[in-house]
């Protein structure tokens, strides 16, 4: 029997957070940035998409002009894709996939929902996102209660996410990351931005309460370590972009080892050195 992935995220709490976010007014600038990033990666694709599937409301709203027919689907109980049908030319997601317990399984379902040679494109938080907040909460809890509890979701790095695309069976997988450093006037503005995006703590093992002493210690660490001279607080957001194709016989295939006709050194116009006399980088 296959082991189930650990239950890192509380899906009920996530649903409540997203419902609250939908009722809130606020600037969702990171969502807008992610939509623009996805569109930039789709721009070189010389193809008309007939049928497309949006995995969240932001993808549905941001890419309507890219396909003739759009459907929207969600992942229900057991993180199962509740799509009306399969065989899509395009599947898109904006800042939603980082909140799944079984991301490899989710990616596999997405690949199966595509037609052969169909395209998947997504943006999700990863890398060093909210690393300042994570460290500050940990410091505050160590100082006040002598331990650390999970308060910021774990983030996969770009290499791990690229590997998951390959594991799910996508052809020509590409993963890249863009970093945005946001400078906040005060911590409350950062907290509000996370609420507006539905990105507050939904970890299964989260502590439901945060004492005033712990919060004060965390803020003191944040200001001391990540505050600028003008008093603003830095917050890192890494948006990882994923693209991958459902396999098809028409796609380019890698050449077998040893079949290259030109040396890499000649193609790059460089001098080839043996392993024993490579120049060391300057330090």
C-alpha cells in the first residue's frame, strides 16, 4: 500500500482564509505580477488554444483572451481534480499550487488532463518567500516560550519544483523564479496583504494563539534584522513559474549520449582544460 503524503496543510482552514480574502478589499499586487509573469512565458508560444482549464479564479480572470473556451475546476476532497472533462490544450494556475499536501500527485493529475502536446503553466510561491517572517517568528518563540512552532508554510525551491514536473511526466519542463522585495511601512500592512491573498497560516500543526510577548519579540527581531534605515521592513516573495507539455511524438527529443557532432568548447568559443588544470575562480 502506498503511503499517503504528510498532511501539512489544513484544507478547511485554507477554504476559510480564501473565503475571507474574497470578501476583503485590498491591493493584490503579487497576483497581478504573477499573471503578468505567466503571460510573458506564454508569449513565445505560437499556438492558438481551443480549450483551456483554469485551476483558480485568478487564472480564469487573467487569461480569458488566450483560449476560445475556458472551464474552471478545483481540487476537492483528497486533492482530486474535479474537472468537467479532460483533453485540454492549456491548463493554468496562479498562486495556488504551493498550498497542496501532495503536489506531485496534483501535477500528475494536471498532466493527465491535457491533450497530447497540451501546455501547463503556473505561478506559485516558493524559494525564500517570507523567509524574514519565518525567522522572526522562530526567534520570538525561542525567546519567549523556548521552542518553535510552524507559522510560515514550507516552500519548495525552483530545482525541486522542476524535478516534480519531470516526475509527473511533463515533457520539456522549465522552472524559473523571479524575486520581489517589498518594503513595508509597518508590519500590519504585510499581515493585511497576506490576508487579502488568503495566505495566512493554514498549517495543520499551527498554534492557534500568539501571545503578545511572542509577537513583540518577533517584531523586535524583524525590525533589527530586516528593517531599513527609513524604518521600512523588507519581505521577500519568490514566484516560481512552471511550464511543461504533455508528451507528444512531434516534440524535440534529446540526442543519445555520444552523438554530438560539435564539442561544447568549440560551440562556446572557449579553450578546453583538463580536469587537473582548471582555473580557480577569484575570491
